[in-house]
C-alpha cells in the first residue's frame, strides 16, 4: 500500500515516519506534501490509499483537502492529526469521510491503532469493490447470452414466452400495447471478403461487434433489439414503431457498421406483422428476402420481402459435372482440374439470376460429392487426414464471395473451388506416393529377410498397417500376393545355393527360411517343375 503524509512542519512528518510501524500495516511506500495543494498533485500521480493530514496549513488546508478527496478519490482513507481541539474541525473530518481525529503531540499507540483501522477499512472496501467488479464482468458476459436465449425463444414460440415481452418493455423501451413489428436479418453470408478476413475464424467476436453496433442505434432510439438467433446462428433485429421508417433506420445502422468495421452488410426485412404472434412469419419473410434476391446485381443493401418470379434461375445441377471433376482430381493435373471447374462456371455464367437459395443447393451438392470422393480416395486413410479433409466440407456456414460492387464474384468463387479441388488432388497424390513407397519398403524388407520366419501379421506390425491393406496394395503394385512374392525370392535364392555341391538340401532349405525340408521340396517343385535334387543334377556346375 501507499501512504501520504501532509503537514507543513517537517519535524512532524519525520516523527510520523519514525513512530508508525509501516511494514506491519502493509505500507511499502510513503510520500510527503507540505500542504493540501501539493497533496492533490501527489494523489493524482501516486494514488495513495492512506492520507494522514494536518488541518491548519497554508495554500490549502486540511478541510479543503478532505472535501476534495470525498469528491475525487472517495476510496482513500484519511486520518487527521491536528494541534487544535476544535469541534468544527472534528465535525468536518467526519463530514468528509475521515476515519480518525488525533491530537498532537502524537501518541504512537494511538496513531498506529488509527492506521490499522484505516487499513482494515480500505482492505474490506477494496475486497467488496473487487467482488462487485467481478459480478459486473460476469453479468456483462451473461447478459448477451440471456437476451439471445430470451429473444430466440420469443421468435420460435411467441405464445410461450410472455416473459420476454415484459423484459423488452422493462429493459428495451418496448411501448406497452405494441401491436406490430418488423423483423430484419443481417446477412453474414454475403459479407465482404475484407470483413471476413479481418475476423478470420473468430466469428464470436464478429457477432459480438455487429450486435453491439446494431443495439447502439436501436437502444438509443428505443426502437428494437438485436440478438443472435440460436436456431439459425444469424443476427436478427426485432424493430417496433413507425414501420415505414425501418428501412431508413437499417440504413443508419449500416452506415454505423461501415464507420466501425469499414464494410457494409445486407439486411433482409419483413413487412409489418402482429406482435408477438406474427414473429415466426416475419422471420421467414425476412429470410426469403435475402435468399431470393439476385446476387448478380446490387440493388441496395436493404432488401424488402417482395417475391419476383422472374428471379427463379434456370435449373443447373452441380452433380451433372461430378464425373469430369472427379476424373480431373484423380489425374493430379491442376490444369485438368481448372478446366473441369471452368466447364461448371460456364454454365453458371449463362444464368441471368443467381439466388442465395440456389448457391446453398450447389454447395450442398458439392459437399456431398466431395465427401464421397474422400471415402473413395482414402478408404484406409489415417483418421487425422480424413478429419482434416472433412473439415473443409460442409462447415455449416455458406459464405458468398462478393466483389467491390457488392455483387457475387464468380471469379473468386471459381478460384476458391479450384483451389479446394487442387488441394484434394495433392493430398491424393501424396497419399499414393507414400503408399507406393511403403509397399516397396515392404518388398525390400522381404528381399533382405527372406531367410527369417515371416508372416503377414509380422509385416503389418512392423509397418503399422493392416494385413488387409498390405495384401490389397501389394497385389496392386506387384501383381502377386505377398506370400507368393516371398516364396519366389526364397526359391531363387535356393537355386543359387544349390549350385554349391557341399550344401545339403536340408541346409539350403533352412538358409532360405524353410525349417521343413519336405515342405521346401514341395514348394520348390511347384515353382520350378522339378525337385531340388533334379534341379541340382540338371544344373551342377562343371568342376575342372
């Protein structure tokens, strides 16, 4: 803790320094001032918790200092040490929050007792201040979650959430008897790329920022409440009063977003509906306003719920291009992949209108196909790889890339899709290369350890692969199963060894990994068409 001694007499300050047991009271720093004016300067810089002051001082006296403390630093504890037994001074001390009034000459026990009481009082209040701060922080954390839950429930089931209406009246200024409202949805799907990149994966911070901006405008005018709708993970605005002015209000909010985040966002807005019973219908209307608008043209940022049949796009299925894209990915050629994706986007560019609804359908088709390809390309892939590949598929959030004009950027979308498929192809090639290498490592192991007792289970354990996987991949690579491959190596080695007339057939059998001479002879004859002895006679080297 920090203490400040205020007295115009130096010897009094020195006496206080000597008489008070500072360390016992937890005070590590002591500052001094000659009058109330100097004291205020020190308090502003050093923030002492304890002030011990005289009353009668030049420039600014103790009464004025205590009065200033009560107005500017009420948490500090003050003790008065004075040579004047004046009731008026005692009264001012109590009036302005002083904890004790001690008369000179200074009694060490009395001043230490007063200081102990002041320190204990400050510690107790500081503990309460800390708890209060923690409670306030916790409430600030809980409050948005509480409102999200309350208003999401009101939107889902208006009849079952009368409490939310009462809370809106009490905390958000909803006029009693409000009979209608409008719903607006802030589109996170068609956000500008620069805003998406600014927040990266921290979508919670983005939601928090946008909801705060919206509520700053709505709460200030007592016109509504913005919240995170739990059912769809969207930002929804409930707006009441003057329904014809709601689009202008949303425009002001968008300008606020532009000022704070340097980006605008699309709003879908419903017509006026009965409050609260009409909330579900109003939400669907606002959502349709966003999903049915033509993303190829920028008709403003506020989209009213007006259906236009002409916006229904010509039917185009992503699945019609599945085979050509799949083949391109298998080829491992970035050029082939780019060409296959280009064919798809040629079809997209021929459309006169593209809606969010259509894009979401295409995304679902693409994600479904990609999921099938992953299962097909990596049937025995490690779970870590499969999890990584699947994480890029169907993350639950469709983000529509926009250009500088705020319309759908087919070029960015094409680049994103091409990159995704190229990365998948690279993973496939890497996997195939690694698989090929491990199969050749297994073959090399057989060539050098043919004389040992080797089973498929031994190989699986050594190379951390399943027996089924090794059997399938080995046959694909060498055109024969692993046991026959090992048998061929052993018989070839046996042929060489039998050229040595000093080695018995039983010795050769053991040297190439067969402990049973009869079984070796059987295998040898099956492979070569003759017995080991017949082979040796027919191929006996000439001895000069």
